[in-house]
């Protein structure tokens, strides 16, 4: 999976390590202790809205990041694919080729 910050560019890639999980059930490790993410201070202040509604809840992905950079170093070239969806399957050949080149991957 590649991560793209809208208006900035691609900031990393990694591998999904678990299926999408409803936010109310998502557990993170904090100092060696498992904690529900909704018990932690979050920048996304509305993440808990609709947490009990399977159709409307936020779903989170667990990612093992292989490489990532600060947003100030995001990678972007004119003609690359981007959209406003949170997640999508990346099929745009030019973008896949450029990301493979940038991150040293086989396309």
C-alpha cells in the first residue's frame, strides 16, 4: 500500500498486516500495553462518531511501514494519480512506475 497526502504527494509504502477493523475494535500498543484507540487522545476528533454502526463507522488498517518520509519530503510528479478516497486500488501505470522507481521497488 502507498500513502498519499492530498495536495502534497506520496509519503511511504508498507504492507497491510490485518483486515480492516472497525474503530471501536482497533487496539494499539502503548508502551507494551494494548489499548483501544478510542481511549487515546486523537487528532481526528470525530473518529468515534457512528462507531457502533457497521455501515457508518470508521475502519482502520494496520500497516507495517517499509519506508516513510515527512510530508515535507512527499514525492509527486505531474501526471501522477491521486483522488479524495481514503483508500483505493492503485492501477494507474505511470504512478505505479514512478513510485516503484522512487522507492526502489519492482513494479
